[in-house]
């Protein structure tokens, strides 16, 4: 990786809490960061790659990671909070992505619960959180992986993604500097993470207001069933609150469930 890319992030970031590991290319920065974490990497280790050959998403999906077109970043965390809070790290990261996109572009994205960020109705970012839990039911480490499409033109996306994915360049006409965007993202992440879980209630209430499809009809897709409902927000645990069409309030717990607008 060119030195300027690494140096530029450090200059923009100016924060010793992050240890940045730069890679030209790797299979997946999450896989790489997990390996580092297993070997004792400290909290704040951030693995950044110019490209990934096997970028991974939730539900075994792949994440398109073209060279120098996006942010492919995985952060090692070693929080001292119970396992139950791990899901909130994904939500907190989505908040940081939201703020970063808003600061860069002045445009308000939306958060598709739990882990995607949308801009103008198309996916611009995905987040993949992976963790290892120890015998005391605490997180040994968490790796939060963030992929943001920055410089893609429409032709960069394969046909199956053209209608559902976008980039900052496509939405604004501006080719944003990746180093500067990474630095902003890490700063925004720290803003939420340093006060977590004390700030959880406030963070979740802001997250709720930023939801994609809030108060709209969605389809909740589970492993063996799916149903239509109105999306009403998220509860104090970060679970999705929906109102089914026969008036029943339900909480949707993450895992194998995804939602789509109708
Ligand atoms: C999703 O779309 O479900 C999540 C996508 C997460 C992609 C990021 S890119 C950096 C990190 N490395 C990976 O392999 N995945 C995450």
C-alpha cells in the first residue's frame, strides 16, 4: 500500500488510541483482525485494506471490495461489558457510519436494522460484527468490520447489485478521499464507543429515528416464515419493534432475520 494512504489516515486521525495495520490486499479484514485478536492484538487495532478478495457479509453473503473504491476496515475491541451488549456494537457502528456520511456529504442516510446503511434507498455500507466469548460470558474480543462504497461508478457493480447498491460518488458526484473518510469514521466510532454502555439509551433512541422504513410496511423474513408488518423502531435491547398487520406488537431479534420494504 502506498505510504501516503497510511500516513494520511494517521495525520487526519491524530489519535494514539488506534493502531493501524495497512494491507494492500487480503481475503477479509475481519478474518485478518480476528487472527490478530487471537494473538493478543490490543483494543483499537484497526485493519484497513485497499481491497479484499473474499469480503464477507452477514448471512454468508459476500461483500464487493474492489481495489481503492471503498473503505474495508475491521476494528479489534476488548470491551469489559457482558455478552448481551455485543449486538449494540453493530448498532453503534452504524451510528458512526451515519455521522461520517452526513459530515462528508450533508446528506442524511438511513440505517437498515441491524447492520446496513442506505443512502437514497440503496445500500452504501454493511457492517459485520464477530466475537469470541470466554467462559465468564464476557467478550474476549469483538471484531467490527465496516465496508463503505466510496468511489464506485454504476458500472463497477455487477448486474445483481446495480439496483440495490450505491456509492458516495454515485450519490453526490464527488470522489471522496478514502484516508480522510477512514479517519472521520474512526473518530465517530470513538465518540459513541467511549461512553458505551452509559450512553446506550440515548444512542438507541437516535438510532430509532434514523431507521430505514420507519413507520412503513416491511416484510420480516425469518428462516422458516416471513410476514408483513409496520416497522415501529427499536427497543431498549436494540431489537426491532414491529406491529403485525393484525395489530400484534412483536420484537424481532437479530440472528437469521432480515427485513425488506414492500
Ligand atoms: C453485510 O453486508 O452484511 C456486511 C458487510 C461487511 C463488509 C465489511 S468490509 C470490512 C470487513 N471485512 C469483511 O470481510 N467484511 C467486513
